[in-house]
C-alpha cells in the first residue's frame, strides 16, 4: 500500500491552518455580531415626541421663600425635557420678575396644553446666572414645579412635570430654597 504519512517530526500537521482558520472564524463572527448591533442602534427610530392636545392655557407661577427682595426671580417654562432645567434656549417661555415681600409672580399666557415644568432661581446679583460655590452647590435659592427636589443635582423633567388642559388656568406655587 502506497501512501504518504506525514510525521510530526517534519513540522507538518495533518490539517494545515486548522488553528488559524478557527481564529479567523471567531474574529469574523465577532465582527459580524458587532456590525449587527451597531446597525441596529444606528437604525433605531428616534423617540416619538409626545403628542400635545389641541388648545392653550395659562400658567400663573407664585414663588415664595425669598430671603430678601434683592435682585430678581428668573423663571423658565419648559414643554419637554429638552434643555431642562437650565434653558440653553430650549425653554418655551422665560420671565424676569421683581421680588417683593419675599414673593414673585410670573404669568405665562398661551401655553400649549399638555405637559410642562417650571424652574426658577433668585438672581440676587443680577447676572442672570445661577451662582454656585466651589463644589458646584448653588449659592442662590432655586425651586421647581411640583416641589421637585433631587439629592444631587436638578430633578428630571418628569419629576417636575405638571399637565395643563386646554382653556385651563393653572396656578402653581414654587417655594425657593
């Protein structure tokens, strides 16, 4: 019987490239899985914005708890979480109102019906910025609708969210601290 027998001493294996082929296959599988995951993330539809009911209403914001009448109250009304709570140009409406006898009032007319949230701070030095200390803790009083507070940082929009019906006048009170 004639045939060739390959011996291990010749440095050859019965199946050349066996280990290399398996490594390439694992790499190909990992690459394909990564591509599938990334394409699924990239092609996921953007979140559908919440549909707002037709009509408008009015929001009257009374702010209390100001320690003094210096400066002014800066108020921002948001219709969604975009830019909440700092603004960054995303607030639906803003107001700068005087503080008198520890209170301030802002009125927002023609607010679209649906969810909204309000943020306010006492701008004691008139620089139109919420001042903070070395650790980033605000040094000026502030507050949010629904009396929302978070231990570290501002509350989420949903924590401060209120709803406005078409034709409604919603009166809210925000206590600044």
